[in-house]
């Protein structure tokens, strides 16, 4: 078998957990419920497909885009560690640093982008590329997108199951995981 297509289960698990924490679809359930109330309906399939395409394109073309503007992956990974740090602080402290308006095309904007495949996710993908094999990152993306689709289809059931306090605890727990990931990315790419 070609070396490029060897899958590493540990890498897939790590990438999946990191993306799960950064996408934070469980923590976004209250936002998704609010969007669904405003729009009346959310196209789960459309949101999932658009998110998957955006993430995959950025995984493969992100480095070239960076080269065009004169940046390397390590610099982007360090910048990404700061973005992930801020997102983690939002999740832990319950403060909103990033604010978005709600346009009409809710399934694409803000659901697919930037809620699912936002700046934090894109930054994380390039940061992951500096440490993990591309095929393992792709599998991690697909695992997360399947999970995102299931959550979007069952958002009201999840809200009833977890309750407000359950969602809050999950959000804070994943915030702490993200904080640790941000510190690790910063250390690995600065050599400190």
C-alpha cells in the first residue's frame, strides 16, 4: 500500500477530537435552535455539505493561499493558536468576542460558515497540517461532518436530553481542551 494512504488511528482520533472541540456543534446547539426558530427550517444536508467542501478546500489550498501572501504554515499555526485560545476563553468564560449578524441564508451563513467551518476551524486545519498526515485529517473532517449532520437533524432532542446545564458543562469542558490545544500549538511552532 502506498505510504501516503496509510491511516494512523491515533492521528485520526486526535484530529477528530481537536476538530470536535473547535467546531463545538454540541455547544452551538442553543445557537442552532435560535437560528431554526428565526428561519423556520434549517437545511442540515446543505449546511453539512458546504462545511465539508470549505474545510477540504482550505486543507488542500490553504498553504498555497498563505504562500501567495508570504506566510508559512508555522506562522499561521501560531496565529491559529491565538484564535483557538480566544475561542476557548469564550467557551470557558461565556463571553462573546466574535459577533456575527444573522442574514437570510441561514443554512450557509452563519451556520456552515462561520459557525461550523469558521476562522477557528480553518486555522486549526492548517495548524493540524503541520503535525498530522493529510489523509488522517480528511478522515477526521468526515467523522466530524457526519456528527455535525446528526446533531443538526436532532437538535431539539439533544436540547431536551442534555438540558441547559448539560450543554453549559460540555461547552466549558471542550473550552479547557481547546485551551490546552492552543498552548501545545504555540509551543510546537515557536520551539519554546
